[in-house]
């Protein structure tokens, strides 16, 4: 699992997910890696550039991240979604649950 995290803007952790899929085959590895990166952060952006497919277990992992951050009075934003992944989020009505931004810069700036 290739995840890179770095702080941008006003203490916003940006995590780059560089996998084709977020599904049952790698969701456990994703959860473990994201948990160690997020630790006690409250403002996190997940850059999903390159992700072509998300299944229900991947969606569950993203919801888990959102809940964890909301529990700390924080927020979890998504950006750089492919057209197919965005369509899935809209079909499942997840675009109402997550704050989704076109670009990383927009997502980071939304915390200001």
C-alpha cells in the first residue's frame, strides 16, 4: 500500500493514496496505514488521484476515518476523485456524507 502523508496549509495532513483500487484486497492495510498517519490529527485530506475503484469495504474504511476525526472535533475531506469513483459516491449518496473537492488546493483551503 502506497500512502504518503505531509502537512500543508494550516496544519492540514494530506494523505496521498496511490493505489488503483480501495477494496477488500487492501482495505486492512489501508486502515492500518491511515491510522498511523492520522494519529492525533484533526484536519485530514485524502488525495485519491489514480484510484479507479472503491468497493463497499473501501467505502467503510473511509467512513471509519471520517467518524474517527469527527470524534476528535475534526474533519476528513476527499479530493482528486476520478469520474468513475465520484459517480459511485453520488450513486451511494456518499457525496452528502463527505466533503469532496476537485483539487487538493481547494480541499486544504476549505479548512481555513
